[in-house]
C-alpha cells in the first residue's frame, strides 16, 4: 500500500492530460457539432446527406478503432504527422462532433420554426436569425444533454492509452506493473474519474442554472 | 432574391468543409493499408553524433527491465544499460513509454529510434526490424500454484484458463500450443503481474510466463514465490535484443559495440544483481 | 390619388400548398393611412395571404408592389422588404430568451445597426406607447397573453414600418385580455398607421376599419365599407357568414 502511495503524484499528474484531452475533444466537437446541426436543420438535401454520412461513420466505429485508423492510416496517408496527444484530441473531437451535432439538432428542432420566422419577419437574415435568436435558446436547452457528453468524454479519454497518451489510465497501468498491485491503483483511478465526472457535470449544471431564463423550454 | 444566394453560399462552404473531411477520412482509411507508414530515410545510417537526441521506446509495464518509479521516471535494467550506452556516445536519450502492441510500428514510423524493453528476438519481428546482439537469454515456463500437483500435460489439457501477457511471446506460445492440439483456454492480461494475480484469484489455473520475468519477480517477492511452483519449461531458449529500423547501420553498430563491451565487464553482473535478472 | 399614396398593391396572387390552391387570384390596393380588415372563414387563405405579402411564403404567381417598388421580382431584397412591413403573429412569437425590452430592441441593433443605447431608448418609447414600460425587464414567460401581444406590436412598430400586418392578433388571447390589445390597435389606427388586420373581431372591424375585404375560395369575394359588408353584403357567402354571427350574438343576449 505504501508503494502505491509513492506513485500517487504520478497518477494525479495524469489529470492535466485527461482534462486536456477532454477540453480539446469537446471544444473541437462543439464547433463541428454546431455547424453540422445548423446544416442539418437549415441546409439543403446534399448537405444533409453528407452530414448524415459523417455522423453515421463516427458513431458506428468504436473509438479504439478510430484512434488507430487515424493514427496509423489517415494522418500518415494525408501527410500530417501528428503526435499521439494531438491525434487523440482530433479523433475525440471528430467523434464528439458527431454526437454533439445530434444534441444541438434536437434542441434547435424543439424550438419549432416560429422563432426564426418572427426574426425573419423583422428583416433579419437567415444567419442573423439563427445566430441571435435560435442558437441562444438552443444552446441553453442543450445543456443537460451536453453535460452528458462531458461525462462520456471523460471516459473516452482513457482509451487513448492505446496511443500511449500519459493520461490517468495509462499511468495507472504503469503503476500496476511497477508495484505489482492491481486492485488499489485501479480503485483509485476509478475514484478519480468519478470525482472528475461529478465535478464537471456539476459545473455545467451551475452554468445552466445561472443562464436559465424563466419559461425557456422547447416545444414538446 | 439575393438573400437566398448568400445563404446558399454559406451552406455550400460548410458542406464542402464537412464533406472534404469525410472524404479525406474515408480516402485515408482506404489508402492506408496499401501504404506502410513512410519510414524516415535511414535516419541513423550514420552513427548519431554526440548531443543527438535518440528516442528509446519501452513498455513501462515490464519490470524489472523497464518500468517507472514513483516520480514517473523510466527505470529498470534495460533503462540503466541504455543510459550507459548513451553516456558513452554523448547521446541525449529520451525514454518513451509506448503501448507494446504498437511499439514496432512506432519504430518503423520514426516515433521511436530503437526498442530496448525485454523484446524477444523472433523471426517474424526480424522481418520488420533489425536486432542487435542478444544480451539476455531466458526460457518460457508454465507456472502454477504450489498446491497444484498436476503435470505439464495435465494442466495444458485441463480445458481451464491459462494466463499470459497479451502481445508478449507468452501469448504467442499459448496460441501455438492450442493450435498444436492442447486443450486449454487463453486468458490474456495486461501484464505478467496481473497474469499471476489471475492465478491466485482462481481465474486461471496456471501462467505461461518466462524466466526473464519470474526470476526477478520471485527473488523480489519471496512470499509470492512461495505460492507458486514452476511446473516445467516450454520450448527452448529465447533471447532479448535491441530493435532498430532497417538501414540504421550507425545506430545499430554503436549499440552493438557498446553492449558487447559492457557485457564483458564485471559491471554487467552488478547490474543483473541489482535488478535480480 | 397619385401612385405614391398606394402603400401596397397586389395583383393576381396565387399560392398552392401540396396541390391545394389556397390563393386563387387575390388583387387589391391599400392607401397610406387606411385600415383594411380581412374577414372570412378559416382556411380561406387569410394567413397565407399575409405571409405571401411579406415573402415569408413565396407566391406561385402574381405581383406585389410596396410603395411603388415591386417586391416579387428577382432584384428585391427580402430582408429589406420585411423591415418595412411590421408583422404581428397570432401566437405572438416573442423571443423567449430576451426581456420585453430586448425583444423590441434586438432587431434595431442587428438589422438597423443602431447603437445599443439608441436602440434601448427607442424600444422604451415603443413599450410606453403600448403601456408596458413598467414590464420592460420581464421575460415573455412572465407576461400575460395580452402583454405579450402588446410587446409584439411594439417590436414591429420599432422598425418604423410603412405598413402593419396583424394576423389574427387576438385569436390566441383569453377574452378578458383581448381588450387591451384592441385598444392599442385602435390607437395606432387613429394615428393613421396603414394596416391590414386579419381578425374575427367584428366589433373592431365595424369601428376602426376603412374597408372590410371578405375572403373565400382563395379570393376576395367582396370588399367595401364595414357597414355594407356586415349589414348588407351582396355576395351570398358573405351574407351567410355575417347572418350566422349576428344570430350567435342575439342568441347570447337573450
């Protein structure tokens, strides 16, 4: 047990990497997801088809497979040489984008079209209306689903051990080997993930409460 | 109606962007199997000069050859030897932990310059990487609980689970034995330590390990050693070697001369005693 | 009357949805300062007509001129057109995430590119006009239906439109709230703000409208001063419609 205690700082320093993966992945996913949601709701048929293909692709393939596919296949083939951390963030982001697009799409559609119609009737362009009227409401409505995406991303980040990214799980595995103990290190790692997930979703909830607007719910 | 045009342009741009991404991803995945990761052009065909950064790939979960200490630094028998070699030539060596299943590809692609991490020299691996001089020999073993009085044949045909380390040579032995007709089920674990724990837990009746692991492991943990007994050896001697990219003459030759020189000294045995290998 | 006095001119408007012809050749004109009410049974195309006039729906055939300039041709800019037409919806359609004040000022900032403080001041003025200055900071969910609709009117007014469209503005309101909205509309009518009002409120039409246009079968079946249309219409459908309404009121009085 004391052997493990010495390794505590080593595992804890993995938190920075884990959070880095999460922040990067969710950030990229947010941008991609938002654009795709807008495209799916307001775009033409060809655009909708492309987005549908993208979402289907990244939702069907297991994350581990995606990581290897991109690290050993796509990136070398296209000439980009990305290190494991960057590659992981990109892949996490691309995949999160697929899921987030569906969250935002659902939120936008739950508003109905009357909000945008009212904006257009005042003379706003389609983009202005989407940006100033639809999105502020849709994003607020999305928040509960979005905090779910955070929780998922925290867990998904641990899969990047396969590329050797020094996040929490990778470090735990090394400690297991170094100390010949399995239960305690993994127990600790599990507790760590629990705390991170709880803290994060709680933070999103606080933001949600702060930015809540009386009576703002989408049409059912 | 100029407004519609601007909307269409925006939508078109987004569409092209997303579409390009998808097409790129699909194209890459289609092309990739035909393209091995482009190897750097014989980076170390000439010996690395003093001050050069040389990247040492290792499995951080393979004590006592390569592991990490509580500060996260790489330590182990192989790490010590690599540090000595690096010091001799003035190299700036970086010890990079890497996932074992992808470590050879990482050497090919240039993410690592060489692997020194208890890597067994095999014919299959030799087709992809160059090995230096063998520096350690060991033999595979079938290990069971001390209370288990069965023979090797009995255990190998018990139909129960036998543990091994996934991706390691013990894994390959398990597959070979099953293919040759032995009746047992392979239980792959992340590391030998976990494989042994599987036996004490009762999830497996035995472990296919190797003396490179069990030697130091039992010496360092006499209480564990008491629980187990080595039932028999499996196969013949195997050796560890350092792996480098084909074409890196300079690096390999430097490593070889340093290793050979070191192995001839008393310091070599001191190191072995230190790590109990 | 010179051409420039005609605020809106409609010629032969046609619109179909899913094969059904909703508008089958609607034509009329409205002069500056006139208040015209459109009555008729549900499904006669009244809402569709309004939405075609501000291009929220695209007419299949027909032409429309706003202040002398055609809006149904290729060169017209849809956003510009809609700025000049104030539209009040049956379901209010306030922006739920904004306060009443912000609802009124947002289009001023974004579309008219006004400075924030200017827009806010103008918005307050419009809210005062509809008697809601004290509720400017409230969100739509905190307002009654009548208050919401008055905010919607203020929002449309703030853009300084040349004509107002009201699409059944009181149909979604509880009876006791209808009055406050009609009062605002009457006040605006007295100020000679050119308006087209689609409504079932016959009382309002009788007292405020310069002309009633009765729609049926996708066309304007008859149009004329309120007294004529309500009391003594020529067209049989129109006569039938108002007779039934009168009977309804008389039955209630008894």
